[in-house]
C-alpha cells in the first residue's frame, strides 16, 4: 500500500468507526475496530509488526488514561488527537523513545543534538547507504541546500568502487555549481576522501560532503571501508540514505549500517514515488535515529526538511498549512492581508483565491498541493502537473465570478443564498459541485487558521485537524 493510501485508510478507520458513530459516546467495540483497521493498514504498508502492536497498545492506553482523567471531554476529538499524536511518535524518534520507556517525564526525554554546521569552520558530512538508494543525488541536494543558506560547500566523491560514480557526482555538482573533488586514477577510497577533505579544508570550505561507495548488498568489505573513511575524515555528521521503497528490509539494513557507521541522521529518498514507506518508518524506530530530510524527486531542489507533525498531517490529508505559508513567505509574494487574517483566525474566499494565484507562481504545483488540507490536497496530489494547474485555474475562475462581498466573506453567505452557487458555476463555466468544493476547502482552511490562531494565543503547537 502506498503512503497516500495508508493515510486514507487511517483517516477512514477513525472517521467511520469514531467520528461518524452515533451519540457523543464511543464504545470499546468501535475503538477496537478502529485500532484493527489502523493496524492492518500499517502492516500492509510494511511497518514492522512489533511496532504496530506497540502503537496499538499505546493508542488504547492513552484513550483509557485520558478519558478517565477527563470524563466530560469530547471523546471523538480526543481519540482523533491521540491517533494523530501516536502516529507522529512513530516517525519522531525523540518522543518514540520516551514513550517506549513508558516515561512521561519530559525532563527524562533523550535529547538529540541536531547538527548545526558552524560558519567559518569546516564541517564534514559523510554519506552512507546502499547503491541505488539515492546517495549521490542526495549529496548534491544537501550541498545545494547549504549553499543557498550562504555556506561555502564542496563535494568529495569517495566512491571508487562503482565505475562512473565520479562522473555522476561531477555532472550533478557542475549543474548545481558546487566545487567537487574526485579521482579517476586513485583506487583507494580512504585516500581520495582524505585528500578531498584536506583540500577543501585548506581552501576554507565550510561544508564538505563526502559521498562514499555503496554495494548492492551489505558486505563486510563495505562496512570496513566506511569505518576507515570515517576515521580518515572525522565527520561531524554521518547521514544514512534510505530508499523509502525498500520495504521490510529497511530495518535490518539500517541496523547493520548503524553498527559500523553509527550514523546520526537519515535522509529518506524517493518519497515522491509509490513507496510504501512503512519499512523506512520501522528503520527509524529500530535505530532510534531521526529523519532529517526527505527526497521528493530526482531534481536538486527536491529535498524537504522533515517535520514529524507536518509529515503525518500531509499523510492524513490534513495539509501542512504552516509549511505552505512559510514557503509562500520565502517567495515574497503579496501576503499582507492573508497574514493579518490568519493571525486573527480568519481565512476568507479572497485569501483562498490569493493563495491559489500565488501557487501558480510557485510551482511545482503537485508538491504544493500536498500541503493543502482535506480532499483538495489529495485530489490535486493524485493529478499530474498539467491537471493540477488546470484545477487551480478553474478554482480561481470560480472566485472571479463571485462578488466582492462574497469574496470578503467566510463563505457562509452562500448557505443563505444557494442560488448564487448556481450563478457562480454558470458564470465561471464550471459546475455546482466544483463551486461547493471550493467553499468546502475554504472552510477547511479557515478551520485550520482558527486552530492556529487559537493555539498561538494559548502559546502551544497547533492541534491536529483530522
Ligand atoms: P546512489 O547509488 O545511492 O548514489 O544513488 P543515486 O543518487 O545514483 O540514485 C539512484 C537513482 O535514484 C537515480 O536515478 C536518482 O535520480 C534516483 N533518485 C534519488 N533520489 C530520488 C528521489 O528522492 N526521488 C526519485 N524519484 N528518485 C530519486
């Protein structure tokens, strides 16, 4: 089961068994059914069975504890929140370990020191992973990521095993305008990596990324080589590159690499494809190592920082409105009014239209679409780039056909005057269903905006919107 289907199945399990169940109370049969369906979906996505069983127990226990603590609480909302939080814990090593120990004291939480390269000194980052996992591609992506943040970055190709590895890195680096080092004649990867790192250190490079060789399988020789390279270049951070499509084998692979390379972070690649992803999630838990980035395509800009809550939000089709706003902000688009409205927990139809217009300027659209909540995100995500653009344009036409008063409203104005929906559909050359879908999406965004504003007033993180 691919990740998008997994999200849909989990959502359905919660919605069908809990949210849509009659009355305000939820009986234990419904909870058990929901848990069974969530577990099956995770297992079909290759998440390790032990991990699934633990998750199931933790959700059940949390529901019991929380409901006991607060008898008047809205049980449906609470269950939604618990499922969301526990799914986050699955991919958030820090919290995972805390829960694993059944220890709820935040002070005892094992802290992970996130690697932050320092300016004006040489930071060495070593990449490890099997051949084909996306190591060389990810090295270049990370180099570009740091270069854009003002670091002086160099790439070293220590893969003397695979013919053509140096050429590949050279090609990627040239395209990205990143200085590189490698050798066609030297066969000792330890020497090449040492020489490359020394050269870049002398030239005051701030980030030196070393791409090591992979093999088709985990082999003694490969691990021995990794240890020697690591000793020679003394990296501040070692990153393991893991192919999200690898399935159940991910766990043993990651464990084997952890034993010899002791990597401190994971980059999960090919998250754009038809990856099940569950194997990779199990690998994260087994090695207790955080994912720091995900690869979402073959191009050098297809690298996203990994945030557990945002990832689960996207997985469940809730959207990542914060990520979207940050992205828009970084593009310096016209945002003032929307930002003001958002800070007040509002999101009008005009805000929605402005955002869609901005999206057309941002591209690639299918990626942006995944940040949108609800059905729209999923719908756009499934469509190709061209179809996505067309869909967004139709939504903009719909709002073009609305009056100023309607645009400035929260959309509820149409409930009082449903005939306007028909008029807008006719005026924009679209269907009534499409207009209704725009109104639904705007309402979902407004709900999130109101949640975000509420939480920031209360000083906490936004609650999940499932
Ligand atoms: P290496 O052998 O580990 O260095 O792997 P490469 O960097 O050569 O990547 C193997 C293949 O995977 C290449 O065709 C890459 O373009 C592709 N690839 C790497 N990362 C991603 C990703 O995030 N998404 C997709 N779709 N392809 C990727």
